C-alpha cells in the first residue's frame, strides 16, 4: 500500500526503530471483530450457540475475532436479534474503558453509527439514560436503528451541535464518551479510502474541532464524573494536545490510569506543548503491536464543581396518567413493570421516557425514550423497537423458531408464515417472534397464519 510521503515521515519520527514493523503490518490482513450484546446474552452463553468460529479479543471481555473471509455474521438471524455488533477490535476499547454502571446518565457525543453507544447502553441494564448524539441526521438514523436492534429503550437519540447540548445539560452526566471526528490515520489498513480523506483534511483541520468538542462536553459532566476521549489517529495534535488543552482550560480535570493490556503503548508527553508526564497514562494502540487497528484513548475525572444551574434541577414534568384502554389491554400480556408517570403519548404514538430528564424543548430529536407503538382505532400496534426491548419471558404469546428453521428467513424477508403446527385452533392476536428464544419482531396470528409485522426497513434482502 502506498502511503503519503508526509505521513510516512511523521510516523518514522514517532516510531523510530519500530517503523519497519509498522510498515510491514500493511501487508497483513485486517482483523474482523464482533462484540456480544450482554444486555441480551452473556459472552459465555453466546460462545455455546455461536454458529461460526470465533476466538476472544483478549482485552475486551465480550469481544471476539471471526474469520471475515469465511463467515458473514451480518446475514445470520442472531445478528437481526441484536445478539452482537460487528466492530473492529481496537474500536471496542473506548467503551470498555469507560466505567458505566446501571443508573448512570451517559452521553455519547459523536455516536454514529453506534459501536460505542450500543455497548454503553447495554451496560446500563435499562436503568439510567443514554443520550446518543450525532450532528449528521443521516448518520443518526443509522445510529437509531443499531440502538433499537440492541434493545436499548432508556435512550435519547439526538442530532445537534455539542455546543447546543451544553446549554440543556449543564453538569448532568455521570459518564461521557467522545469518539471524536479525526483524520483517521489508524484506519488506513482497514479502509484505503481514509488515505484520500486524510490528504483532503488532515490533523490541522480536526484538532480545533476536537478541542471545541471536549470543552463543550466537559461542561456537561457532573463533578465526580468521568470522560473518555478517543480517536483512531496517531497525530499528537489530535490526541495528547487535545487532552493538554482540556487540562489547561479546566483544571478540575485530571487523567486517570485505565486497565491496560500488554500490547498497549503509553501516551507520548513529548508530543504535547507542555511535556506533561501524566499524558503517559493515556493509551496508544498501534497495529504492529496489537491484533487491531490504530487508536488513542484518554480517561479523565472531574473533581471540583462549577457554578451554574444543573440540568437535574430543572426537570421536565412527569405525571401519572390513565392509559388508553387498547394500550392497557395489550400490556396485560407484558410482564415488564412500567412507571405510568413516564408514559408519553403524542398523538397516536406512545413512548416510555427515561426518568429525571431536563426540559429539552428546542433540541432536534430522532427518538425520545422507548417507542412502544401506535394507538389505532380500537387497537394498539406495538413497534419493532418494543419487540427488540423485550425478553422472551416478558411477553405471554411467543412463537419461538430455531435458527435453522426456514421460516425464520422467510420472516426476516417479510413473508407470511404458516404456523398451524405450533398452535391450537382459535389462537390469535399479537405474537412475539423469536429465534432460539431471542426476539426478532411481531406477527399477528389468525387461523394458523402469521401475518408478518417485521419492520420493512429492517428486512433481509
């Protein structure tokens, strides 16, 4: 692979005697990875049912390599059930090093397409809130789909400038992840198109954007909260100098050491202007030292409080309400306990909102909370997102087919199914369609025929 001369010169200065090993890695194949959705299945249980060969990513508890030449995991029903996300192994690292716990308020600032956000949301275990934002509305639509496939309901999906969000969420979040837009030097082997993009917009272009984003995010973090900054590039202007900029402007922040792996490299203080020794506690991932692509990570903690009104002090109103009869009737078959004060009905559409939200009027949303479904004349139609949120045991009427049953693929293509072998005469109504006990979507049963309600935009081509 031919690399830009300017880039090669910079990497020679950065890596010195390691440079030949770095260049040699371009002759090796890229690595393919998947990350298990632990909100639906444990890594141990997934290993038992996984239909293709996988082996562990040693520094990611729920990460695995797979053979990208032999297998196509994106075509398997388990992928449609949200049991895993396809992700480059090094890219799994940032979300794994931010210590998210159930009940946290979490912000993913630049979240599309959702590789980090889906992991953060899974670790919340339905408790707390994930705010996933991306400035590009088209990319945010893909983000929303991935979040819903993963079954994450306590979510806000936004498409806004981070600077605008800071006015709505001052010191609101417990954890923030910034996977910043960058020059992409660490992805040259994985995606050759990144080289051309680098030549058009290099580190100089991105560094000012990154410095702005990290300061805006810092204002949204609670005292005591933690922020993880990451890029997939090598340039010190986008990495150590951005962290240096934050520490200079916000002295209440300090760098925190994170869990290491033997292939991780230390940050490079000499690439900063101040040569701050603490920058060595940040992490660099090089493709010639790890079975993955290039990354940079820095974990920081905010110690002292700033003045100002906290978003948690100005919550939007929530009230108890009486559910429409058709919705209440449907929920009789659901064993999840919903707080009626968090139900939000807008016209025909019904949402279940995360708790303790600020007043968010004026923000551009793609989704607020879990979209439960729509109220039609004398009936309630559940959403695809609701199906993915549920576990098999949380809904009374289930059709559970094995992954090798041909009807599973027909269902994913949107076809009507004959299921009279599974039911008695007279069985009817909304059924949750599962593959090996993991939900895929809805169907409406009558006379042994299942009318397909799988979301058209998600169907298998």
